[in-house]
């Protein structure tokens, strides 16, 4: 009986393989007229990445090309495997937000071998040949957020002093790590400020508990920072629970500065609860990546260096420079505050109000 | 007769007897097959309401399968079951229990650390709104337990064997049991306990409960049953509605299909034989033995009350119980300290067969062949690889010589009956070619036919020069199988009995004293 | 009246066709992993024209390699009725040690790789010692080991990604002959060796016996503790090799390398018929489980399913596999 099973099992396997092989030869000359441009996303757990994907999708489908996305759920190995699988569909290019700058290099090299142009957004790669990188200077973002806090402390006390809490995110994430490093550096220049840096893994619940704990320990806390908007709602909850949820200028207000510029931040800025937000622009990332691939890379030419200007975006002007992996457009971080929060070019506004992607 | 026509000759014969009576349960032409192997073939039974119906048969005859089908644990391949004249189809255990059929197995399903009352109500707690009503529970339990001699508040772990069995029967009844199947309820019970259990059953029978009573023992069947059915090789071999008119011999003949010849070893003296095994100064848990010599080809019986040292010494010799000191020598050599692990014991020619097959005798999901090879794998391997050809012939050899009843040596041991599993175990230890074979209760829980087979195998082995120790509390077995009986007390041999002094009454007196 | 009757065995008339049906259904359920696998391959082939290509078969084989090694490693402790949750963490940690041995201690890459695999093997051995000699509960002991190793990897890498790997080290992950990647050969080799180990050696027999009934195995003269320790040690070794392969393939070691494999590495052998209660399972089944999971992953990556639903659909496919297996065990075990 056992032998019989083994025999049959082998036959089943052989049958399956034979089918695969025959199908393979039959389809070798499959349609080349189709323009297929996929997007390899790192996660869908954050609004930011969802909008990034939406931007790429709209850009691709607006050109009547076919689109597909993969979600690696912050698993680096999974992302590499998905790149490998996407390659089989003979795409005209690939747009990706890598999870790990270094680990993605081997995959980029494989795309280089196949001469498929790669556009990288948000998290730059460390090597390989990348057609266009559109990203954010996370380090600078951290520095700028720190400066926003320092300015407000100076205004409050006349000199830079007070107590600041940084609810930093997971250090395994390059972006969060660089933001923390930028902020650490800037606060190191101001020894009179008590800088409290605490890990939260970028999780809402941990930001809540860390902020609560810190407020109990230091009721005189002046400012709090989160390196991302979505989990920063935990901080808002903590402030509410401790009776410190006050608008800027009111008695007992805690200075609240974040990074990303999601709809929640734009709203809180308009209302006055939040002081400033260092914004990125995921919509620009996706759109510019697809635009550059279409205009240059897919025609076989390199993306030209020089100024990039587009009034569609709030930041209007950027510079394409030669980076480690090729042409790189670093979109300058910009500050959203009470004065400019109602500008309709903020990505948070476009995503929620124009595209109708609800922010929860 | 309830209206259905019976086509089968055997069932016709039986139902004739019961014509016009009231049947609690009828089994009609039930078969169960596993592939090409038939565990049951067209078996039909009629069980009268308020009777004790004996079910007899050798291990592997199909008793467990039949009971499994009646209790809903297994589904028959064909055939039907009627309860109170109504057919029950595709019933599982729950459905059968709701219909009033309960199986009480050899392993009493009792939770030790809760009270007898709570055990009785397990799963059927009187409750309101999800809360157990303890007052009601205690009152109900006390009412049920009245007359059984069980204190409802006592921790179930402290109940003795007979009380545990009674508790299980009561539990089945309290859950609405009308037909209660007792699978070897007397195993490991003392004579007075057994009598107590039987009285209890008779009392319940008079209250209208129907019992199916499974046993290996003719005398029990004759004592308690009103009717009997005998299974042999998966078929109904016969039965009677009038047990009182039967003799034990007639029953045995039905069970075996031939006249039963009880085995009796020819005892002789071994004084002239060379000493094969010498034990010295063995100290272990419950053991304090100065010396013991066993001669070549001799079979020595160890007996005594639990904790007296017979079983403990056997396990210490094999390395299962750690010995604080002690040596074992073979054929007059200087002797080495006792082995510290069974593997070392096997290497030195000592083999041991546990009294609890399921616990530490067989690996249930492996095949017969794999089990037989298990203890001698290492010595027959080359460079760590199993020698398949050699192994196959070895296993086939023992499969045949042990008379294991199974489709082939690839059958999974779990599917075998207890007696056949015991033969597999015996094959496994014999395959190590021991010089000293220790058998702990080698015939416990196996039927009378297989028992003779096992005793014959051991007898034959001793004639090849192997020394054997049989640890047993079954005096009848000792009388029939051994040359010398060592009665243990306080960890040492209290008395050694040889020759015609090895007699049932004498041994009982010595062991109990 | 005395009514002892003897009867002859009734003749067999019914049941023959039933037996045949039972056999067929049994066969189907026994091979359910493979049948479901073929069905999925064909299904994905219908949705995506690139799925049924030689290139994709190569792709699937590459992606199955690391999972396959881990599946084997997880299966061995399962076979002796224990479990090792630390295997994926061991993969990450040991490969980082191997990489550091090359980049920081200046060892030749091959030696450095052996150091990594050696560390993995030692960790496996240590797990085995804890579980047998100290009688620690394997679920918790290996869980704590997993947390330790994950933490140690983060500490070793300081959150950064290690990419300083020699060309020799990364060769196996990149090399191909005629388009056929070399890496899956290691999996084939490992499957073969473990298969031989389980089927033909005394150790393999002992593993099945110990998993089935440790007490009986002990009485039968098997050194149960020793068998378990060896099993854990081999599992550690396989994890080390898997770590080398993964690092070589992605040419990088991240600070959470391997941790995402945990659930799949446990699921693969169980889907392939390895019992969590020990004593049952074989390499063919494990391979089936590994391929099934890989095909689902690859298929969903290249089929145009909206990404929000991919996780759910993948989960359902695994659920079906497990459900069918449960039915098999229920009716045919």
C-alpha cells in the first residue's frame, strides 16, 4: 500500500511539472505590447504607504498602463522574493519603496542584469544602478523637527531650555533611525534642554503608555515629538487623559511636533493643538518616479541632473543630483504649521479630500 | 421478536430463543472492514432488557470493534443497530450516549483531584445561569451513591479500584444510561472486590439496567451473566440465552474453536545446571537483596504484594530503576555493577518486558516489524544504517513464530488486540537474544488462549538455555510456568518455593502473610 | 434449554465496492498536499500567463530553498514530539556571526561561514541539553532562546544591515547554470540526506520511536535524551545552513533577519503531514508543505490581487490545506 502511494505521488508530481513545462513553451512569446509597471510596497499598515501606492497606481493607470502592487509587510526577505516574482511578468520598470536600503541592493542588481529600470522612492538604496531615487532627507527631517521645538522653547523661556520627550520609532527602520539621529544631534547642541528619548517601536499603544509615564514622571514636560503621524495619535490621547490637551498659546499647552504631514496632522495644525509638522510628500514620490521612468529611463536614457520644478507641489522646487545609486531627487522637508496648513497642495489634503482615501 | 425478519442462520437460531421478549438493543448483520481485513463479519446480537449479556472471545476476535460500534466510537461498514426497536444510523458517541448507551472502559475515566460527587456529575453539572448549583449537586450525588458505599465528599484519587468502577457505572446511569457496556470491569480486582461489584450489578439489573459484560474469564461469565455471545475471528461463533446450563469447557471450546489444553511446564531440579546469572547485594528503592543465583534454563517466579520488591528488583536489574548498589554476573564471571540504562542491559544480554504494554511496551503508531526490530536496531546496523534485508527476515521470523494475528508485519501495532501486542513486545525482546529474560506480568489482560501461547514460547526459550524471571501476582500462572517461586517481602526474598510446594493455596498464603 | 450453537463464518457479499471507494478517498487525502499544490499551480497559471513558465518554476525553487531548510529543521524536533521555535532566530543570529567572522575578524569567507554554521549547531545542541537534561519545556525554552537570539542579532548589528560579504560567500545565492539557479540543489541535498537519515538509519528509527512513545523507547533500549539532543543539534545545523543561504541570496543580513519565517517554517511541515504530537511525517510531505506555501506566496505576488486582500487570501489557502489534512486524520488515520 505504501509503495503504491509513493508511485502515484511521483506521477502526480511529474504530471504537474510536465504541465508547467508545456505551458511555458507555449507562452514564451507572450504579448509585448502591454506596458506593465508594478509597485513593490513595504507595508499597507500606514496611511503614508497607502497613499504612496495610490499615487503610483494613479500615475500608472492614468497612462493606460497595467498596474500591480505587492505588500511585503516590513519583511525584507519577502520583498526580495516579490521582486524576483514580479520580474517574471516582464515589467517595463519597477517602482519600489524598499524596507532595507542595503538588503535591497542584490535585488536591484538582478534588475540591472535584466535591464529593467528601477525607481526607488522614500527609502534610498545603498547600491546598484537606480534610474531615479525620489526621497526625503530623514536626517534633515529630524533636525528640522528639533529646531521647531527649540524655537518654541526659546520663545517660551527666552532661552533654549525645558523638557522634551522624543517617542522614537523602531531602530530597525532606517527612516526612523535617521530621524532620531538628526534630532539627537540637534538637541546635543543645547545642553540646557532636558532631552528624554524613549523607544516606542513606532506603535500607537506604546506612544500612549510612554507619554503617560513620562508625564507622570515629569509633569512639567514642555514638548513631545513623534517621528510619524499615525502612531502620534497615542500621544494626543495621553495628553487628553492628563488634561494637557490645550491649543497653542493656552495655559499648559505641550509643544507637539511630528514628521510626515498626514491628514491628522494637518487637521490638528489647523485646530491649533499641534505646533508644527515636518512634511514629506508621498504623492510627489510616486508621481515623479513614474514620470521620470516614462520620460527618460524607458527610452534608454539617464535621468538628467539639475533643477526640478513643479508648482503642483507645495515645495515647488527641488534639485536632481548625482547620488550613490544614480540620479536622486531629494525633496526638501518643509514645515507645515498653523499659517500654511490650509494650503490645498498638502498631500494630506489631496489624499483625503480629492482622492477620497479615508483617513481613520 | 420485533417484526424485522432475520435472514441469517445464526441469528435465526438465537432470536428463536428470544422470541416475544423485549430487546433493549439489537445488532443486525454488522460488518467492519479495514481495507481487505475484516474485523467483524455480519455479526448479529439481541440483548434483552434488564439482562446481563456476556461477550466473550479471544483477543482480536472483534469484541472491541463490536463494542466500539455499539457505543458510536466507530462506524460499521455495513449493518444496523436498533435501540428499543428503532434503528440508529450514523450515530457518534454523543448520539449513542443520548440514546442511553454508555461504554465504561478498563481505564476508569475519573479525575483524581476532585470529589466523588463531582466526578459523578462531571459534564452534567446541575446549573442555573452558568453557575454550578453545588447544593443540588451534592444532594443528587448523595442519593445516587447511597448503597454503593462511596462517600460523595471523598477525593476520587483516594477511592480503591472497585469503588472507581462503581463510580463509572453510576455515572453512566446518572447520565441516562439504559445499556451499559462494561469492558473487562474485573481486571486487577481482588476476589472480594469482584464479588462486591457483581452484587452491585445485580442490584442495578433488577432496577432495569441492561449490561453488556466483556470478560476473558469463563467463571465470571457463568457467575453473573444471563445470556452470552461468543465472537471468534470477527464472526459470531455462538451464544446462549441460558448460561446456567453451560460449562466452562463448553465456553472455552466456543472461544477457541477447539478444546483448550492448559499449559503445564514440566518442572525439574536445576541443581546440576551451571549458575547462569548471579545477583549480589542489590540495593534500590524497595529492594534490599543479598544474593540470588539463577541457573541455566531455569524459570524463576517473583511474587509478593505491591512494594514488596519483586517488580522493583526486576526493574533495577534492567536499569529502569536506579540501583544504589549491586552487581550482576553471568556464567560465574566476576560480575559488574547493574546497568544504568536499558540499552546497557540489552548489551549485556538482559531483556525486560514491562507489565504495561501501552505505556512502555509498544510504540503504537509504528508497524509490527518496526516494533520487533526496535531493541536490536543498533547491534544489527552497520555504520548507523539499518540492514533492511536482515531486519525483514528477522521480523518475519518472529512475526510467524510468535503467531501474531494481523494481515502482515506492516500492520500498525495500535490496531492489534492486547494479546497480539504482547506477542510483538515478546518478539522485540527475544530479537535481542538475551541470556536473562525478565517478564513482568507477561499474561496480564490477555485471553486464555494467547496466554497458553505465551507460556509455551517462554518454556521453549528456557530449553535453549535462557534463564527467565517471571514477575507475577497470578498464582495460577506461577504454578503452571515456573520452576522456583521467590516470595518477596520488605525488598528481600522471604521464602523460595520449589517442586510440588508450588501450589496455588500455598503461594497465596505466603504472599498475603 | 441448552443452546450452544456454532456457526460458520458468513460469506462475504457486500462491502467490496465500499472498500474500493474508501481506498480511493484515502489515497486522495493522503496526497492532498500534492493535489492541492497542482491545483493551485494550475489556478495561478490561469490568472497569470507568466506563472506556468520555466523561469517561474526556477523562481519558486529558489524561494522554497530557505523555507525548505527551515521546514526540515523545524520538523526534526516535531518528530520527537518537541518543538524548536528558535530556529528562524538561530538562522539570523548565526549568519550574522558568520558575516562578522569574515568582516571583523578577518577570517577567510569559507571558514567564517563554517563558524556561523557551527554556532547555529551549538545553539541547537544547547537547546537539546536544556530540554533533556534540565527537563525544560521545549515550547518555552526555545521561545526564550528565540527572543534572546533576536535581541542578540539586533545588538550585534546595532540596527544596521550587514552587507560586507565576500564574493565567495554570496556565490551560492547568485550562481546559476544555464539559467538554473544552484541554490535549490542544497535543499535537494538536505532533503535527500534527512530522508535517508529518517528512513534508513538507526537514528531515524529511533526518532520515530521516541516521538511515538518515549517511555516505551526507553524500555526498548533507546537513549531517548541522546536522540533528542542529536535531533536538536541537526536542526540547529540546518538552521545555520539556511542562514548562510539566505544571507548569500540577499547579499545582506538585516537586524531582524529570518524572524518573519517563524510561522511559515512551522506551518510547512505540519501542512505536509508532520504530527505535532510526534512520530509521524516524512520529507516528501515536508517538501509538499514548503512548495505549497511558496506557490501561494509567489502566486499572490504576481497575480493582480489588490494588495489589501492578499494576506487574507493566502491565509484561506493555508487554512484549506490544514482543514483537508484534519479530515484525513479524522477519517483515515
